[in-house]
C-alpha cells in the first residue's frame, strides 16, 4: 500500500523543525519558547507516530511506503528517499518518540538553568530526527544517514559540557569507536549492492529469501553488518565507548545510550533478518558475542562505584541479551526485550538522574545510602525498574528475558546449552548488581557528606511524573505479546524440543535465580556493603581486574593507539607533512627567492649595463634571424 | 655595389657607431647625441626602403618619427639639466640609485 498523505514525512520532520527553531532562535527567545518547541514537537511526533500506527493497523499491517523524493539516478539504479512503515518500524517509532517525548519532559526539570538550555533541546530534537530517519528509512542508505546522524547527535550530547576536557574526549572516543563499526557497515552495504543491486531492505530480504545467494556472500554480509551493529550497540570488541559516554547529561544517557540509539544495531539485525536466516555462521557469531558481552559487562557492573557506570554496563549487558536472541533466530524476542528494556532502563537512568539532582551532582554510590525516605518517588520508581530488569514476575523484564533464555536453549537455529547457561548466569548477576545498586543508594544508613545531606530534595514534578509513567510501563510492557505481534515479519524459530514442562522449569529456574540475586544483594550490601567488601577481599585479583574493566582500554591503548600515534607522528606528521608537503612548499618558495636574487642583479641601475644588454639582445636576435630566415 | 647597398651600409654604420658610442662614453650629453645618431641610422634605412618599395606611407612615417625624436630630445635635455643641477655630474654611474 502506498499512502502519499505525507504522514511519515511529517513524523520525521517535526523534530527537525524543533532543531532548527531552537538552534536558531532558542537563545534569543528564552526558556518558555524552548520548552514549547523542544518538548511540544516531540509530543506531536509521538501523536503522529500513534496515528501512523493506527493507519497501519487499519490497513491490516500491510507496509506503508512513502516516497519523499528521488535522491539520485545513476544509470539504471534509482536511489529514493522513502519511508517504510511496517509493524517493526512502527514499534521502534513508538518507542523512540514515546520514550523520547517523556525524556524531553524530564529534561525541563533536569536541565533548568543550564547555560546551554536551548542548545541542549536543539541537539535532543536533532537526535530524534535522525533516529526516526534510521527507523523509518526504506533503503539502507537512508538508514545509514540516520545511523551517522544519531552518532553525531550522540557525540554532541556526550560532549555537551565541552569545557570539561574529559567530557569532550569521551565524546570523541564514542565517535571514533563508532567509525570502526561504520566501516564494516559500509562494506556490508557495498557487498549487498553488488550482489543484489538494490539497497531497499524489503527487497534485500526478498532476494536473500530466494535462496540464490551463495552462502559465503550471505555470511560475509551478515558479519559486516554485525560489525556495524557492534559499534552502535556497544558489543565486544567495540563496547569501550558506552561507559565513557556517561559524561553527557543523564537524560541523554537515558534516551540515547540506553533506550534508543544503542538499540539501533539490534534493529538493524532484526530488519535484515532475511540475510541472517541464510547465514547461520554469522548468526552463531552474533549469539556468541552477545552472550559473552552480556556476561562480561555484568561482571564489571558488579564492582563499579559510579551510579551511571553501573547502569552503563548493565545496558551493554542487556544489549548482549538482545543479540543473543538475534543470534538464535528469535528476532521478535530481541525486539520484545528492546521494547521492555527501553522503559525500565530509561526509568533507571532517569531515577539515577533524579538521585544525582537531589545530591547536587554526587555520583559515587559509596557516598549515598538511606535515600529511600528522603526521595520516596524516585526510590519507588527505581525499585520497580530494578525489579523489572532483574526479571521478577510479573514485571516487564521477566517476560522478555525469560523468552530470550528459552530460545537460547531451545531454538532450532543455533540454540545451545552453553548459551543458556551463560545467559542464566548473567541473569543472576544482573539481579545481584542491580539490587546492590538499590541497596547502596537507597537503603541502609546514610554515608552522605553532611553538606550534601542537608540539601537532599525530591525532584520537581516534571521529573517524578515521568518516572512514574516509565515505572508503570516497566510493569506492564511485558504483557504485550510483541513476538506474536511481529510474527508475520519476524518468524519465530522452530524449537529443538517442544516440551512445555521444560519451558516451565526454565521459567521457574529464572525466577529462582532472580530471587537468589536479590537475596545475595540484600545480605551482602544491607549495611553499606561491609559484607560485600569483605567478600571481595578474598578475591583481590579478580576485583582489580573487574574494577579495571578487564583492562580493555589499556589493551587498545597499547596495541592500537600507540602504533597509530607512532605512525601518525613519524610517518604522517614528520615525513609526510613536514618533509613532503612543507618541504616542497618551502622548496618552491626558496627557488623563487634564489632566482629573484639572481635576476635582481640584472637590474643594477647602471645605464651602461643596460646598453650592453640591449646590444647582446640585438646581436642574439640578428643571429637567430640569420639562422632561421 | 650600387647606391642602395651603399646607403644601407651607411645606415648600419651610423647605427653601430651610435650604439658603440652609447656603450663606451660616460657622458650623458654625449650618450644622448649618440642615441640621435642611432636613430638617424634607422631612419636612413627607412628612407631607403621607402624609395626602393615605392610606399608613400614610409615617407609620412619618417616625418612622424622625426617629430617624435625632436619631442623626446626636448624633454630629455631639461631632465638632464635638472639631474646635473642635483648631482653636479654628467656621469651616469652617479645616478644608479634611480633604478626602479
């Protein structure tokens, strides 16, 4: 069905209008204007997304294609900017605009009085625009524009307080790490184009589903696109940028680095599921990387002391879960977890933002504690979201995580016992580190500095209201049978064994694990974490390794940055720039100066010398004439 | 050797004499005179060729060049006078500082 009423175009352009208005006029017209535009337009975008979704459902789920304009015609290839709305992109658009609008509202309170208030909302709207482009683009090319655009917005917002060098540097790290992944993405796109001759994703999936694509090509495409996804979605080995990205304002961490942008990789793989169904080796790689990332990030989260860092590693870990689901062919389940995760992780981040706001910028959980009674709304919503991510029934995380673990075990497309075992262990660790966070921040005795403690205050209603809404969705989001809803697009894999008993046992086991994590955290961290510290005393080497994040940054520094720096300094700077480029320029200038000195002598001011030269000239001309004529 | 050749030889000799004079002499006034000599040599050859080829325009051109040469000298001599008044010498080497 092709609807040309401009609905999707409107949806995409609303945040762009917000960016332009706020970027150009925001500073001059003051915060009331900034709020109206910066928050009003995302809400309008959410309503438009709802309308688009209703239209889609009214048409029976037949994809809506809206061609905006023809970008380029090269030979017989036509590249169009077209939007494509099916159930998958509708779900994504609803998450992006819904959670996005909520976080915009929250930001009113969080960013109040900041010097760059208008700039902040302009960037945030810009992010929404690019994210919608990414989600709604029909062609990989449009998706890629959005993909790079959200990377830009992410960079701008991580380095939002750019006067602080470490924050500016964190933005740069995110940007550069993402470029590595993008290289893979681009190569994958090239390979697809040379193989299939189109970049429109529905056609690519059709072409691959035809079964005529050689296995090697399908595997290569799958792996290359996945490299792109590891960059954006912070999977091993490109996960290093996400923890540093916490330098940005907390609502940004919630929106970009937890709920939406980092899930772009998951969306990409789910969207290209037609390719991955034909590339089992690539799928196995995804599952392995996913589960390893989930596990390793969860272990690091156990010992972090910065409230946002814990949540950052938890995000990486949850994204690992999503990739695990993608790797075993349960694409709908991955999107389901993406959906539930968007709510509870946004709630957690915004809760953390509320805590930081209350404590006037304090982020170290060793100097918190006992906040439950001081900021009850934040505590209540944070606790609900914690329970949701830990997988306690009947909250959202329970349903989606359980489905992932079940398919990791039972899927006919690469399900394996070790995936399930490592996934379950990660689920246990998730419950442990999340409840550790809850206990250290909100429960036990206060370890705050007295000066901070006197100023503790609950956040304004624009913030707490958003927390309540998100907590509410953290409860109910799991009740939507999203995998079933998406089944026409993203088929659920066949099971290796169809045993209801085993499934129930798996569910029971997962709940036991979550409760076990809760109990362990409660026992270890009930009194400021004294028992936890004692326990870690016995494993000092392990603790050092986890606190050092497995020293991946240091490894990259040694093996990648130093050789590159040497190469840049010695070869490119000293040889290339100074010797070749500067040298040739200086050489040319020197030649000009030398020849000028020589010719200056000719014009000496001596009349006789001029007369002689005239004579020589005449003689030379005469000789030449005599010779040639 | 007929008249034409003789006249052309005289013309060449006049020009060469003038050139050598300009190069060799170190007196600005004398150099100016030798310049006139060179010009006369050239004009003589012009007159010869005008006669030889029967082109009347050549005669007109000759008269024009005479006029221009007279005008030149009319300007050059006062300049020379001013120079000498400032520098108290007719040696062109003393005015090397006037180079552009």
